[in-house]
């Protein structure tokens, strides 16, 4: 495959055919690194970590009944009294530990 080097503003660009992009699993906007090996240019896709979901996506993934807290099923030990603000935990769900 051959391609032409073209002027693009104050820089130069290589055009890649769509067929090559498909085979390499690349899409417009992907980042590539350039290495020179034995007089040849080698382009590689920049490896990125897993995508971090947006806040809206995280909120949408919360199950209908909400998230169960691990501490809700913990067996009481000691003589502590757990008190919560009414907005956080209604009075009927408060309990005395111990």
C-alpha cells in the first residue's frame, strides 16, 4: 500500500485508506505513536486504560431498589449506639448495638 504525504496547515499528514483503518481497528481521532526502526517508520496505537464511566452512566447503573450496604447485615457487637440523621436513616431503622 502506498500513500502520499500531504500538507495540513503548518504540518504534514499521511492519509490512510478506510480498509487499512478497519484492519487495524482504528478510527478517526485515535492516537498513534511513531517509532523509527532500522530506517522504517512504525506507527502503533496508543494503549489506553479502561474507559471511566460518566456520573450519569454510574447513576443509571444503580439497581431499582438501590444499593445494599454491607454494614446492614453485620452482627451487633459491643455497646455502641448508632444514631443517624433522619434524612439518612429513618428512626424505624435505627438500632442499638450490643
